């Protein structure tokens, strides 16, 4: 997910298709990356950040938990040691981001919160005072739910549309329960598997609950929340 503010761009997670998605969205630069956790579908695009570091001449700052950074330095060990002349590597500056910590990036505050993904601790983010991003989630502790309350937009992961439990992800009814309790003005479902038939499932969702999709743009202003993207402009 890409956050755009008047002063910069922050990428949350960096999956294998990151390069193609950023090209499609005409994104010329990235100021920082926040990582939720180190599973392959969230970090295997990190090498492609090199084009941004080449064009700007500056490193990209990457913020994540100590556990996630440990995996990043293992998987991308060549980025952090002298490998001799030639080749191209991204310049990544790693910063540990602890649960409960708030940082300022691109003119907004971002608070790191903790949730569970099976037995793994994963970082969720409260962005400004209006937006929550929580993916790869099977349990949200009460103290984290308290951080999510009163926000305008909540994005939460669900891997299947049916009610059969999954060991490390919410299924749709569980994600909708969370949204029902938090009652944001807009609730978005993300991290869906192929088992979602987008139009059929979305037609059955409660009001102001939507399935996210590649290219969806959520704009927040003092006037409210608006959605734009290929599916919405077709409507
Ligand atoms: Zn995961
Ligand atoms: Zn994932």
C-alpha cells in the first residue's frame, strides 16, 4: 500500500509485484518503507527499490520490528556488505520500529501496533489520526483494538470469503466482526486469496464495507473520504 502526503510517499510492504504496481501508478520516488512482517509476499520486492536509490542518490529508509529486520538482513545480506565492484544494489537504511512507537514521516505521524498472524507478531499501523492498516492478521489484542478505535478508515486482511477458520489469517466474517466493532466510516478488506469472487462477495457486504483491489485510491480530506480506481470509475 502506498501513502501519499503533500510532502512525500511512504510504501507499506514491498511484495514481489511492487515494481509493476508502482510503474502502473506512475510513482517516481519513495521516501520510506514500512514493513509489517518478513513473509515473502511482503518483502520480496525490496531489491527493486534500487531504481529509486539510483535516481535520487539517496538511500531508502526502511522501518520494521527487530524480528522483521533480522530476516531482511538475512534475505538481502548482499545489500549490507561489500560485494566488490559492479552490480546494482539498493541502498537501504534500516530503522527498528518498536510496538507502541510513533514516528513522523512525510508530514504525518505513524504509530506501530502489534497483532498476531498465527504465532507470529506482525506490525499494524495507525496513520495520522484517521487511518488503520492491519493485514496478515488472525488476532488483534485488546490494547491494539483500543488504538484502532475512532478512525475513519480501517483496512483489515481476510484470506477467504467463507467462515471456515484459517490458522494464520482472518476469514471474511472475522474481519467484518472487527469492522463492525470499530465502526469506521469506511472498512476495506485486503490480502484476499483467489477464493474471493470480487463482485459476488462485495455485493453481499454491509454498507461502507468494501473489498480493496489493485489500483484503488482512497482520498481523505476535511470534506470526507472518496474512492477512485479502475473499478470505481467504471461504475
Ligand atoms: Zn504473512
Ligand atoms: Zn501476506
